[in-house]
């Protein structure tokens, strides 16, 4: 465990200092920086970080993590040489050295004893499997969302984290962004009256079962196609997949693309409804949305946005992407990635002026800080396994109602659909194991 490793390092440094003081003839002096005496963080206090999968989103996340003085990135694993090299350049430039190690197979990273925690930012198909392997290897895990490709994987992931005692943070960073937090606090405060409807923006679902044309498979060290596929079914190589064009394909994506935003927006609605330990009991799809209902009567509407990064009809445009709205019988609140907040009635809006720092919804700094603080304290993160489990399963259940084109009833305690064998069969997918060779 990271804490045990830290204690051992501290003892070593204290012993080295005492030996120096007690033996004046010995010329070695421990630098102040190594002890943290000059304001720097001593090595014994740093969390060593490994990276599994470094594309555009991970680069954004990692840049924020590199800015934390008590975090040291030591190794990057990626199946693509170009991404490995770009990641090393980023890390080495930050530390002004050439120390960052690289590997093609992330299992080499997990075997390293000098790695306390990992960030997993592969495509959706790998998140759960890599997270569980990391936990079993004794690493704490920050996983980009969606954290599991299916209901069953979300269950297994949460169970694995509990069983291994590892710290886990789902990359649903809006839980740590001030305007989203303020909106949830308003919903909880009673100032909006009794909350009756929650709105979560999502993409229009998409279910692609076709294959792109096959292309010559590159050398393994350039792109390990077998390892890139991982647990997903085999298909021929195409460069578009590995450059980010895998989205929308059923084998690679979560919930017909619904979880790309839903993992954030439904999660916010769960939080606002004080439903982190449960999920809706009914899911009914239509052409424009999926309407869900909780046992307490609150309605959750997943609103399909045809142009999520363009015009968003029915939403306050200037609030930006990933908007959510919470409506009570005495008022409402809406927030998005702009960092702003819209509250009705106007009298309530006036109370909020200047009460929180405007931070974009994509900002991961506070969420990463929460993770690394919990790595040290062994406490629960703000987006812990149970939070992830329930919000992700709610998204998957909604997506399955859209795929099956019918209303589904769900038992939150059993985490199973009621009287629907077909829906229950889709809670899991067979996993390919050829990548292990």
C-alpha cells in the first residue's frame, strides 16, 4: 500500500540524517530538498503515478496532475508508439529530465513496485478490466469514464475495489466543480421547494454494428492491435479506430454513446436526488428522450441533443456543454460547463452572487486533488465506487431501454430488470481473452 511504502521511506530518511549527525567524519549531507525543508515535497511524501493510455483526454488530465507538488509521474503505458513518445515528452519537459519510463504493455507498469497509483484513460472497452487488474496489483485507481462497458462490469469493478481496499475515483470531475456543486446544494437545501423533475443532457444514442474496412496491421511496437482491442471482439485493424474513431461502435462504446455525457449528467441528477445508493426504477424511451422514474416519485429526463456542441434547444445556451437542470415546485437551477449558474426565481439568484469560483466543467484539478488526498488518507473519494456503480448502471439501464425500444422496470436492490429476460441478458457481454497472450 502507498501508506506503508511512505512510512518506510520516512524511516530511511530519518535514519540517514541521524547517521550523518552522529558521524562527523562522514562527508555525506542529505539535501534539504530531499527532506522537504526548503518548501519542496519530500520524496517520501509523493504519490508515484503510472499512466495507462495517453490520448487527448489523458493529456489534459495528466497536465493537471503534474502540477500537483506531491505527485510524481514515473511511467507511461500505451499500445501506440506515437502516444507513448508524446507522453514522455510532456512528462520529461515538466520535470526537466529524461526519467519517465515507457512500456507498450500496461502489465509491465502494474508489475512495478515504485508505482502507487494509476490513471486509466484508454477507450471505454478497457476501463473496467484495466482498473481491476491495477487494483489486484495493489495500485489505487483514477479511471476516466465511462468506467464500465456494461452493467455487469460496473458491478464487478465496484466489488473489486471494495474487496482489495484500493482507492478509486471515477473521472466524473463535475462532482468537484463549484457551479455543479452549488446547484446540487440548492436542490438539497429546500430553497427550490420539493424537487420533482431532473433533466440530464445526453447525445442522441447511436448503435453501430458495422466494421470499417480492414487495413494492414502495423508492427506490434508501432501499434499493438491485439492489445488495443483487449476484451473487445476481434475485428480487422483500421487506423481510424486507434485515432479516436471507435466511438459509436457497439463493441467499443458504452450504452450506445449515451454514457459519454450521461456518466456526468445523470451522475449529477443522482446526486441532486440524494440517490447515490440507488437508481431509477423505470425507464421509458421516446424519439426525443428517455424518461426515468425513481421510487420517491422524482422524474429524470435524459434529453437527446442533436448538436450537443452547437445549439442546445431547451437549454440556456451560454451555460455551455453538459448542462443539467433541477426543478422544484418553488424554483429551478441550471448549470453547464461555462462555470456559470442560472437560478429561478430571481430573488434566489441574487443570494448566490459571488459565492463560488467560476471554474469550467472540464477542469480536473480539484477532482485529481481529491483522489490523491484519499490515496494518502485511505478515505473515500467524491466519485467513489458506489457512486460510480449506481449512476453508471442507471445510464446503462436507460440505454438498454432505448436499444430494446420499450419501457423497462428495474429492481435497484437486485440490480436487475423485472420480468425481462432479454434485458437482463444484455447486462453483460462476452469478453475476448486472446489479448492475454
